[in-house]
């Protein structure tokens, strides 16, 4: 700590250069925060993540339907505890920018499978008995000012109803759950949806099943798929994590794309910051020689230069991640499918770790040069 003032003075010896260097790092980590958060949003659970859940989906295309009566046969498979189903509704709430996932579900069995979702008993009972009922997450309630008892009109873009009119659902509850649970989902009663839609009766998008032993997931998935093999509606059963990853990859390998962009950005920053640090050390050779004359050891000089480099990287990274955290909540306004995207704690920790590594990488070569600096040669060179 006694050398902090010395490091700080060296850091802002050339204020304009230091400002421009930090600004470039801020931009790099702003991009890091945004792109990594989008990657996490795409590759994390599409609905809710559970280790004891499997997804039974159409084998060939996620837009196909599966007969709802498959549920009875799936329930008979050894190791299966509960079965429910859900379908993608789509639709628009007032404006296309108001994006949040909407799912018709089997209200009777939904809570048996999604045990990490909580709802007061009276609201759960109403959801199961009222045909036009819907429940929403707290983010929807907060963002759109919706409360229990309000009606949500939805304009169809996939599932028109028999009257070719606006769908209308009444909010009977606001669910809650674990911190990792997405809070921006809407679930409506499947029975009403299936009866009132113009076509596709008797089909569902996917089955969600709870199993007794996650270690038997592969075996249970194989039994289910074998049961429907060679039928007109074959299935592909996999863990929820694997299914969500496959779903995200429909738009491309998001993680690979983001990694490629970030690699190019940080390679450029590495060269820029490395050149800046090298130039700063060259200009300060007499000062470093004087420090050694005053009794600073070679190791102390190395640490001073290295800490200065790491401080620049950390300062830029913290500011960049802070700006990313400020921007991310506004992304859904311009890009609706990014609704619910946040700046995860893991991304912040990754950013800080990358900043430390960046600081060490760009600071180590000039720090070693400063450590090996000869007092006589340094003072003689700049006499």
C-alpha cells in the first residue's frame, strides 16, 4: 500500500495518453459485457433449468407438433415421475417490441414438473380451473404495470383463433421461484388454447418430464424415443440443458461468433496497450534509475511497473462493465428477442479476470526491462 501514490503518479504522468488508453479498454470491456451477456442469455435455459427434467420434442423440427395423447404412454416409462406439456404461442402484446415468452401449458400437471416455480395455492387453483387464466412472471408485471385481475390481449402471429380475433387472457397469478428462474414468462391454460385455435387441435410443442434419477436420463430418453420410432410423429428426448443448447444453436453457434469478435477486439487492445506501456517505460528510464539509486530493488521496480499496468486494465474493465450493465436492460426495446438479458455475475468475474491477465500480459515485458535496467547506463543514456 505504501507505493500506491507512486503507482498512481506514474499512471497519470501523461494524462491524455492515459485517458485514451483507458477509454479504449472501456470500449473493449463494454463489448465484452454486452456480447458475453447475450451469449449467456442464448445458451442458458430457454424456460427453466432442472437437472431432473427431460424434454421430449419432435425429432425433425421444433416447429412440428406431437400428439397430446403421447403423455399417457410416456408416463408409463419406468423412471418417469410426472409428465406435462407446453407449446410456443408467439403473439404480440400491444406492440412487437413487447417481447416475452408465452406458453400454453397443462395447468393440472405443470407444477408437478416445474417444482422450482412457486405460486400461492388459491392462484394455482384458479389457474387450473379458469379456462382463460394465465400466470406471469414478476418482470412482466413490473415492466408493463400488469396486476392480478388484469386482462392481457394478444394478437396472433402463429395461432389465430376460430373467430380470427384478439386472444384475451386474465392474469390470475404472478409466479416466483429461485433466483436462476427466468421471471419474464407467461403461461396460459392449454385447454382453452387448444379448443379455440383455428387449427392444430390435439398437438403440443414438447413434453417436459420429471425423472426419478438424473443418472438414468440417457436410458429413459432412449426408451421414450424407441416407443415412438417409425411412427408418423417420432420424438427426440434429451436433457433440458442439451435441448436449450440445441435451440440456441438454431440461430448459429452464438458462443463461437461472440468469441471470435472478442478475440479480435482484445488482440487489438493487447497491441495498443502494450505499445503504450512500452513507450511510457522508455520515457521514464531516468526516473526508474533514480528509484534504484534511492534503494528500490530490481523486484520492487518490476512490481511497480506491473501494478501500474494491471491498474490501467482494471480501471478500464470496471468502467466498461458498469456501462454494459447500464445499457443491457434497454436492449429489449430495440431487440425484443433479448428480453430478460442481464449482466450475470459470472460475466463480471470473467471480465475482471481477463483484465488482470491483460494487465500482466502488456506490463510484463516493460516491467522486466525496467528490472534489468542498469543505473549507470540509464543515467548516461539520458544525460
